[in-house]
């Protein structure tokens, strides 16, 4: 049966990581998705503001994150996956910013992942189709970035996981990087064969899939064993809200806006046994702080529902 996981965003804090991890464990989760993007936010990246956190040496970073690692271990949780700060390339960013992302943020993130004994780290592909003119050229830029990281990933035993994303053009949502499952399969297999190691895998994001109307079951079945991680969350079909599954319906008293039946069916068909990981940090901010632990328990209960039904397929 798949394990249950949740991101640490808005739960675990630097000043006392044990408190947050205990909340996660007591709510019924087995794993955490450690949110590195909390240390260099997308708002700062898009605003070309570099905070230099990732210029710390590997030893300094390990010292900073040691209390987090100890708290995870003490509570009996495991760090199943991480999320690299995103984006890892800003089309309108300065050369200094993009070099910092490539030379500091990306490789240091892999070292942190290894320090946590974490196998998977999610990496956003470059959103460049508007600038370069085609998805193929967009992917070529992402692949060049991944190829730079692949030798280090292989050395550290870490798998980079690309993720299905959305984009926007003139206030319209469009498919972003990695929204074609067949292309993702070919690219993952080719790169792994080249490096003779599992340096690349896939993270499927339910919220992004709902925004661009992907066939969730078909996508998951096409990915098969290349699916390594999940970002489970919900939205209204218009905005990337990262809310609790089943929170939205297409019409009043109608079926859920996201195809959760297809999600269960797809995971069951491929025998997925990784972490059912909820990327629901923003959902916790929608409730009063006094209800945070109740909210976490409710999310874990939904995860148990998914796990039970996946096991029955």
C-alpha cells in the first residue's frame, strides 16, 4: 500500500522543526516533501532578488538543515521527496540570476537532498515556448540543464523528477512543459539509458493536470514505472490554488472538478507504491492556525481513502 506524505511548507519552521514534524506524524503521514523553495521563493526569483542562501558551503548547508533531518528521524518520518526552488531559469532574469540558479541553487539542492537521505527531487522544466517558438526547443533548453546535473545526480543516487506544468498567455492557461506523457517517456528513457542510471523520473501534479484538462488516468498509465512522485492538490480549474482534494465541483452538487476516479484508476493500473504526497501547504493557510492539525488529519484521511481504493483496483 502506498505511503502518505505531505509538504512541509507552512507546517515545519526553522526555529523548531520538531514541532512541525510531530504535527505531520501525529496527523497520520509517513513521509514529508521538504520544500526547498521556501529558502528562495519564486517571487524573489521572478523579481531578480538573490538572497545568496545557496552560496553557503555544503558543510554550512548541512549544519543549517541538521535540526530538520534530526526531527524527521526522531518522529519516524522519512524525507521521500524534495522540491528544488523554482523556476530554475527566469526568461527575463539577469545573467547573474540565471547563473546563480544553475551553478549554486541546482547542485546545492542535490547535496541537500542526499544529506536528507532523500531519493527524489522535483525540478521545474523551463517555460520558454513563448520565447523560442516551439515545445521541442523549450525541452532542448531543459534537457541541457538536466544533463549538467545528471552526473552529480548519479553520483549522489538522487533522481531528478520533471513535472507537468501549466503556462499562461494573454490571461489564458495553456499546457506548459512536460504535459505530453509519450514525449516524457521517450525523454526519460533516453536520458537514463545514456547515463546508465535512474537520473530522471516524473512527478505528476494533479492540480496542474486539472488546469489544462489532461486525461489523468491515461497520463499515469503511459508513464508507468517512470512515475516516482506525486503532487496531489485541487483547484477550481482556473487558478493554481493548491487546495484539499474534493474541495471543488464543476457545478453545484455535481461531481468533483478533478477526476479523482481516474487518478485512483491510473495509479492502480501501474501498481504505484510510492508516496501519496499532498502539495497542500497553501491549503493550511485557508484555515485558522488553531485548525491546522485538524486540517492535516483530514488531508491524511483523504490519502488513506486514495490508498485503500488504489489497493482495490
